[in-house]
């Protein structure tokens, strides 16, 4: 099973924030999708999230961001 770390999620969020800034005080769609996972990981105290636990949009945003770095 493939997993992603909380650091990878954060890295992808920061990538999308820089690549496509949202409106004032708002995240773009990709960063917003990943932020929900990131927040739940912090709340649950999880260091990893399984690929199977992510939506298609979250996987696309994550792999696109991590694939460019």
C-alpha cells in the first residue's frame, strides 16, 4: 500500500499556494483539497495517509505537486 507523509502533504500544499495563488485569504482548489487531509492528519495525530484514503482530486493534486519537485 502506498502512503504519503504529512510532510509530503504540506509540501504539496505549499507548491499549489505558490503555483496558483488563490484569492485574498483563500486557497486554490488543489491546496484546499489537500488542506482537508492535512488538517485531519494533525487532528488524528497521524504521520501517514494511505493512497486508498484519498479522493481522486486529492491524489491528482498530490502527485502533480510532488512530481514537479
